[in-house]
């Protein structure tokens, strides 16, 4: 990602908006690292590619619904994703990834899971979409590499 790319951060309460076009030749890990370096606000985020766009969603509520349904907070119009595919539930200070009785399941490190505690750096599959979890603590955000205005909200 170049410094000229404008980042657009959205919350899970809305459909995710595009972050920036993905750069040819950049791996998913490099893109996630670029997003991590640009984040200056503490919080929990999901990062994923949809087509040629990289999306970042801030996980701010007590739960986030992922699925094909129009009621989903993160919506994929794709037959590999169930209407109610997954939930991310905030329990005290941790986030739990829960399979919401999906047909194709959720996979973490190649293993199908029913319930999983997310930690910074985890990635998981929902249908054909690889989702990356980033958790930025307040002390890391204070050292942020990007200027504060890099993430217009």
C-alpha cells in the first residue's frame, strides 16, 4: 500500500467499505501488515479482501454477525457463505469466533471450529473469504506509524 492510498475505516454496524485497491504482487500478510501499521486507534479489527478491494471493519459492539443475510454486519453475497455463518462475540476482554450452524463451517489453521478465542494475528476462513483479526492495544496505537488523520472516520 502506498502512502497516497486513503484508508476508509468502517464499523461492524455498517456494510464494510473499501479500504484501498489491493496491489498486484502483495501477499495477504503484507497487506495485513500495512493495515496494522496504519491503524492509530486502539481496538479490534477484521481485515479481508473482497474482489480487488481490501476492507477493514472495526469490531465495536458486543457481537458481529457474518453471513449472506442482509441482517449481517459483515455481508458476503456468495453461495459459499451461509445466511447466518458466524458470530464474533465479545465476552469480557476476549472475542470468541462462533460457527452459527453454517453449512461450510469456519476454519482456523485448517481445522474446522465451533468456537474459538481470537488472538491478534489469527486468520480464519468463512466460505471462500480469508479474514484476518488484528487487535491494537492503546500502547501500540500511541506509537502508531501513521499520522492520526490517516484513518478518516
